[in-house]
């Protein structure tokens, strides 16, 4: 077993998040192999032990964590010297009701499998009532450019080519039977619902102008950290795409401001523990 092949519960990026939700600064700090760097929505970039202690002290209250709730692991994608852990957190929503909030945490790893940096992404509206756009954790560089379909592997490149050409049939055709899409705290899992999403997305003929900030791929799960290249605010998020052996999409999970519940004609269901 290599430094990156660990049980989900023992992955350093997940242990960091668990420590933050538990208010355990020491446990969170132990996940790093050197200097501490964390970037998260509403908090921004923090560095060092003091920054971590401050972050940990306020983190549970930022989410109104449900009493006795635990953080649940879902998926982990490892590649290119980093790992992406996808989780569900039990929190109290803006309406006072329990919510299963999807959170993705990206960890840059050193040779020992310890963290050198962590980036956190999640949907905001369920817990604050506002979209909560997230600024990119990546600094602007002179060489950055908009992403292109050919930058992405396997079905992921085909998918971006289809949406770049506003081709609803081609986009929907890349999804396997039984595939699902998650956005916000909602999930849909039928072809007619998936088609409705792309009819809504692509009707305005607005090109997808995204910066591909970082990609992590293990042959099945493909995690794309992106930023809106046409906006000065550099709004950002992460989307994870799953593929099968037939090179079809079997799942898509979006960690940003997008809410499936906002699309007319959809009847999504709330994400539950799976």
C-alpha cells in the first residue's frame, strides 16, 4: 500500500476536515507535513498554526453542525500528487431543518502522503440562504487560458466538446443509463431529467468559458477545479465526473453555487446518505 492508497476514513484531507468539524486543532494540524495552507469559502486563505486554530474554532458554528452528527466519506480520487475526498456533513439548514451537505476537500500531497495544501468546496445556499459564490483559490498567472475539450481525458473531453457546441443530444448521449447528477443538495437520476438540465443550460448559447485550474484523474473519477474565466471575481468550484468501462458518464457531482432545484420542470430529490 502506497502513501496515497489509504482507507477513506484515514485519508489526510478527510481527517483534516473531520478535525475542523470536531474543533480539534491538534488533529487537523497533524495532517500536514510542513507549513499549513487551507483555502475555504467564506474564510479565504489561512496559513500557519495560528490561522488553523482560528479556523477550527469558528468552523463548527459556520455550518450550524447538527448535534451528534458525523462526517461521512463517499469517494476519493487520487492522481497528479493530490487527492480529492468527497463527503457528506450533517448540518442544520437555513430553515432549521437537517441537511446532508456535500463537501469536497482537495489535498496536495507530499511524498509521505501528508498535506501541503488543502482547498475546500461546498454549496452555500442551503446553510445561508444565499448563493455564496466562491473566489478561486488559484492565483492568476500570465500563462493561464480558457480550458479546451482536448485538455481533458476520455469521455470528459467529449462532454466539454458537446456543451461547447450547444449540442443537447450529444451531451445527454454521453450519460449511461442510470446515471445521476448532483447539484447543491439535490440529485436527479433519469435521462428525461438530465435532458431538461441541458435544454436549460444550453438554450442561451452562452459559451462555457472556464479556466481549468487543476485536474485529478484515476481512470474512473475525474475531478476538475475550475474558475469562471470571463468574470473578474473568478468564481470557482469543483465538479467530479465518473465514467464506466464503456466511456460513458455514470455520475456528476457539482460543488459550487449551482442548485438543481432552480431549474424549471425538474423534480430533484434531496441527497441522502448512500
